[in-house]
C-alpha cells in the first residue's frame, strides 16, 4: 500500500513528458557500460577526438557506430566546416549504407565559420525529430559557453550529441565524456579487416577512465570487444613470418 | 553620374555625350545648356564651337540602366506591374491600384512629390493605353487622359510619338506625313503596303484598338500583402513584427485557395528610395505566420548589418513568389516530418539552401557519380537508397569507404605490375607501408562517353598503423601497348 502510494507520488512529482533520469545508450560491452554507469548518456554532449588527423576516418566510424546504436533507423545531422570536407572528404552514402545507416535519413550541413557550426548544432539538437547530431571541428579552442549551450540543448530533446575533433585538446569542457580514438590494425591473411578502433575514455563524469579495442561488426550492427582476438601491445602483423590468427 | 568637381565649373552648362556611329553627339543637356540652344542630337564638335565653356561628361549607359531599374523597384510601391522601357522610360500598370491612394490624381500627386523630393527631372502621363501615355509623356502635355480621349490628343503630336524606328519616320517624312493626324484617317491598306505593318500596329496600340502587353520587370507574385507606415520603422524587431502581421493576412488568402508558400520575398522600401528585397525558401508549402516569421528571423540574422535601414523603412511588402497546393497533413510523416521541415527551413534560411544537403542515390557505377548532395529544401522524398541497398546485398559489393574525398588525389606508389596492389604509397607527403590489400575491383569507365576516362582497379588496403584506404589505379598496363597513357594511382576514400 505504502509502496503504491510512493509510486503515485513519484509519478506526480515528475513533470509531464519527462521520463525518470536521462536515457542511457548501452554500447553492448559490459566493461564499457560498467565504466559509463550503464552506457553512454543520451541528452548530453560527448567529445570524440582523433589522436591525429589521419585517424579522422576511425573517429567517424566510431561516432557513426554510436549513432547506429542510438535508434533503429536514426535521423542524424552531420555538421562540418567547409575546410574539413575538402581535407578529409564527405560522408559517402554507399559507405553509410554498408554501416547499417540509412542515407536518406541523413542531412549534411557544411558551414563556413565555427560560429555557424555551433549554432546549427544547437538548432538541430533542439529538434525532436533528430536522434543524433554530429559536429566536426578541425582544431583550435572551442568556447566553453558554447559547449554548455549544446549540452543544454541536447538535454532538452534527449538526442545524442557528438563533437568530433581532428586532434585532442586540453581546453576545459563540460562534455559528459571525452574519448580519444585512433585506428587499430585489423588485417588478417585475407586482407584488411573490419573497422577497428582503440578507444581511450579519458574523461568520464560518471565513472573511471579506460581503454578498449573495439571492432564494429557490420553483420549484427554493434561493437564487439576485439581485445581477445589480438594483443594490443605488439602489432603482430609487422612480422609476416609469424602468423597470428 | 559623375559629380562635377570644382565650383568654377559647376555653373557651366552640362552636356552628356555619347558616340553614335562615328560621331560624338550630345545625348542629354541640362537647363542651362538648353538655354544656350544646345539640344540632344547635336554633334559635340559643333556644340563646343558654339560654346567653348560647356562641361562635357561621357555617358554611362550601364549606370543609367541600373538607376532606371532601381527606380522601377521603387515604383513597385504603386503597382506590381512595372516595366522598364530603356533608355529612359518606366511603364506602370496602375489599373486596380489607384484606389489604394484615393484615386488616380492622388496617386500621380504622390508619385510626383516623391520623385521631386528625390531630385529627378521627369514627366508623368496617365492614359488608357501604353502608347498614348508614352506619347503624352515624351511629346505632349503630360497630364491624365481618360480612355477614349486618345484620338483627340494624339492628333497634333509628331509621328515620333508612336515609337517608330527612325528609318520608317524618315520615309514617312519624305512624303510629308509629320503628325499623327496626317495618318490617322488615311486608307490603311496602302499605308501598310508602303511603310510596313509597324506603323499601323503602333497607331492601333496607341488608340487602343489593339492590345499591347506589358512585360513586368519582375514576375508578379500570386499573393501579396503590404503595409505603409506613417512613421518609418528601423528596428529589426519592428520589421519582424510587421512581417508576421503581413503573413497573417496572406494566410487567409492562401487558405481560401488551398495554397502554401514555397518561396517568400520581403521587400522593404527605404525612405530614400532604396528597396531591400529578402527572400526565403521553404521545404514544404507553408502558411503559418509564426513559421514564416521564424524564417525571416534567420534571414535577418544572417544579413546582420547589411540590412542597413538608414532613416527607416516606410513601406513593407510580403509576397509569395512561388505557391504550391498545401495538404492539411503531410502523408506518412506526421509531427516529426513537420518539425524536421521547420528545422531544415531555418537552417537553410540562415546558412543558405546550398549548405544544407541530403544525399540522393544516382544511377551510376562510378563512385563519385553514384550519389549527389542536393539542397534538403528542394527534395522532399529521397528515393533510390533502398534500390542501392538491395543491389549491394545481391551483388555482394565490396566494402565502400565511409568518407569519400571530393576528388581523387594522385599518389606515388610502388606496386606490382601489371595488376598487383601497391606495396607502399605516398599520400600528402606521408609514406604508408601496405600490409594487407584486397582487390582489385574493376570499375569500367563510361565507354559510351568521350570523357569517360579509363577503367579503374580499386583496392582496399591497410597500412602498418592500421589506416584503411580506398585506392585505385586508373588505366591498365595492357593498354600501354596500344598507346594509352601510363596508369596512374589515386586515393579516393578512407575506411573507418
């Protein structure tokens, strides 16, 4: 009886339309989910930096994997500076399709200035029809006020907000998590392997940091832990005479 | 128009000159010069000989035309049907508009007052036909003539008032026909036989026997709402408030016909005669005033200081340039689709429609042509990807890169000849050692086209540090014997 009343009270205290606490996006890997307190927090900003510019493709893959997990057929916006498109290429529809994302539910916005990028991200985040917003910036400082605004906008709609960077930065940021990602060798005897990344969780507001080697599995559309398939310390394929399965 | 520089010459009579054929002649003269009996058409050398002190300025037809067009824009405040009749005339169709000013007389008075304030010398005439109005303004007594009076006042005017080519005028003059009255009652068949059909057509048009179409400079919008202000407005908030109020008026008109706006223009008439035109596009037919207002919030924000209200705007006009039938509810979308459209509109209004794009699959097997990014506003339904998806599954297409470079970048490679993958390559000055490769996947050039380019052999390679690239060799070694260019290598994309 008391418990039922408590539940009713709890329901009344909640403002309408808002569910209990922020939604969580589990990555499906228990070690990471435990560190993140259940999974990646939706409705918050996450920062993913490439350890160097050449690793931007890996960062894109990691981010798109998260987007893919966020919804069955997520509608996502990719907002990028003109420079970045010229340097690193634009998202390729055929590649998106292979990644399990539907290209027709994707909108690309190219902007000339950093200011416009942050504004467009904020606008897209405030829209309830958008499940994920990815902003990609080349380098340089980013205004902490802008980051806080993005976090607020994401919290309003509960969308997944990702900020990609071409290189790690040290500036103070209110992002919920901060990752540094670089690509990892996945080559086997039959050629290049599946998308594989080393993901360092360097900042986490809800738990410890950590490092994992993840692989994106196209067939079932999720991340799998690749640590056990290949040791991280020595890239075995540097020595072709020693075949490592 | 050039400013005259020093005070001494300011008092000198001013003439404008231009080259006609091989002769420099006067094209326009000011009042002082006219009193010296200089007139347009006189040779410059002759004018100089008569009055060495005149100030001579070369004509600038481009600037004249630009000025005429800006005046035409400004005249949109009276009627949407304004046509430029270069070099020096404007035609306004004021049928149905005069009552807004309280009658023709008041409209003319208003126009006269404003043009005088702006410092223009002009002559205004109102008549039932374009030809009659033109004749009255250029040759007769500028005034207002009712329909049916044309014949009476055209009779004494010279034939040049009929807008005839000079050669026709000359041949008419040769036989002593100088006034319109001379030909008005002549038998028509011989007149046409001798001087061509142009004479009769112009006469009929001036008299109102034949319809003369007016080609407006700007297309006439299907829906227009406007507002004049007793006191000019300058603040952005006021402009936005008035935009919304005008949009509300348009809403009723559009609802009645079941239309929605796809392209909207806000014209702001500045007190000094400058007209600011701001357009915004929408991704679906729109008639909600709040949403239309929101588009202009972004447009004005993007303009920033470029709006430049000066001493304020004394009139605003909102016109729907393109309207489309508007379904009460979007099919298959619901609330989400509507919200997405709003977002796309807002982003496109602020950043420009070309910057907000969606990918559309194309019917091509060349990777860079297989898709095209089109403005998200213009495409409501992105089709083609499900077909591609099925094709990719059935054909077991090898993996495609996540990011494709805007154009393939040439790389230096060491590769096995003739068909092997590269062993190492240099891209953007960095050397990559290839440890694994997959391929080749041959993509033939478009052999049916001249600019098809050679066949490409694509390889998916992974380098020592784990970076995965999409490379291709353009051209085949076996074609070398037939005189083809040596194959070259390119990097086209990157895999995650």
